[in-house]
């Protein structure tokens, strides 16, 4: 019975043997060597190729199969307890070839997937490359140091502690009043618009709780960044003066 296949389908004799084993649904560890040899020889007979290198590979395997077939047909030597299976070497070669074949297919799939991936060079929009800050933060804060701000903050906190009622301060709270940064920024902007110029200490002393003091402090920094207010200090350890710049910001995005 002829085998309707073409040589180009197979990469070599081992590939052809795996095809025959799969097509016949044969256990690779128990190959019916007579059947496989007959089908293999039928394929060799129908081969049409002038490439002697290719043909020689298939003929060598054909000779190997015939040799194994002849050994299988010979009667077993009863004097030997265990005789090595003539197919063992062929099975090991097939298993090794099958492993590498599947590995090559897996690598080919990865290559195909990689060819579908496109990369884009990093680009930065012109509006970002050419962006310049309206006010240089370094210039704005050149006379202000964290040490000065911390000194004022600690002084205000100390005064807040001194104003505590020793009796009422021990009372428990039913609910905690939340103070948001957006609320403090709106409050400071209104306060600055109304007063024009005032000291940083004066602003903080109007706060009733530690949370309000902290959030107010942060609100001042944020309003400085967006140029709603500016700060000045005439001398070392003098009060920091806050002035309204006349610019009012839309603080709805902070809510």
C-alpha cells in the first residue's frame, strides 16, 4: 500500500518514522518493527530525489530497520535470562529527536510572536520640552529656609499647648472634625484677599487645632507655588510676611 506523502514534508528519516508511528497510533516504546519497516520501505521505493546526501540518510535508516527486523525474527536465545531489545537504541534516538523537534516548534512560535511586537522610540511633546515655569521656585524661596519655617511652626505649637485647658482637654471627642487641604487653601486665599499683607505667625495663631495648623501650613506652600501669595522676611528670625499677589486661583480642582 502506497503512502501519499512528499519527501519535503519530512526533515529526515527520524521525522518520517515519527510520522508513521503517529499515523498508526503506535506506542513508541513498543514499535511493531515489521509494520513500520514495510511502510518505511514503501516510502523509500516511491521517493523521487536526486540528492544523494538526502537519499543516503534514508537508506541508512532503512538498513537499520531491516537489521532490527531480522533480529526480531530470529528465535530467542533461551540460555540468556534477559536479552536486550533490538529496538532500544532506535527508541532512544526517536525520543531525543522528538524532544528537540518540539523545542524547535516552541522557539518558532516565540519568534512569530516577537515579529508581531512593534516598538516606538521615546518621544517628548514640544510643549513639555519647551515648558518654562512662570515663577522660579528657587527664586521665590531663596530667603526662606526649612529651619526658619520649623522654628515658627514649633513656636506656634508651643503656644497652642500653653492655651490648653488642663480639664477640658481630657474630655473625649464624639466625632472628629475633618480639615481638608482644599478648605484651608480657600480660607487662606480669602484671608489674604481681605488683609492684603499679614504675618505667617498671625495666620497660624488663628487655627484652633494641631490638624488645622498643619494643613494651613501645607496650604501656604501650595498657594506660594501657584503665585497666589508671596512671602518675605526682612531679617534673620524676623516674622515671615505673607502678601497677596492679586492673583486668585480656581481651587475647585483641589476639592
